[in-house]
């Protein structure tokens, strides 16, 4: 997908921002919409697995893991 260094760089640069910031950073790595969408979903899964992001529902924060 993308290198570990690129993954960590995107996380560092987008900390505190919305998910759209990740989408925008990925446009440098993928020129087509399909490729960027695939990278975006991969990035979200990886961030959930690494506990970088936490999903919340109705204000209830829960650490969630996706089945790969």
C-alpha cells in the first residue's frame, strides 16, 4: 500500500484534523479515484488497528477493531 514512513508522516501531519485531511494527503500517492479510495480504506483500518483513531457513537467512545 504505502510505506511505513509515509503512513507515519500522514498521521503526524493530520493529527487533530478531520478525515478529509487524510483523503487530501493520499491524492499525492494515488492519481485515480479508485486507487485513492482503496488507500483511504486501508489507512482507516490500519489507524484503527494501531489505536490511532477511535470511533464514537452518540458521544460514547469505543476503541474498535475491524476484521481484516
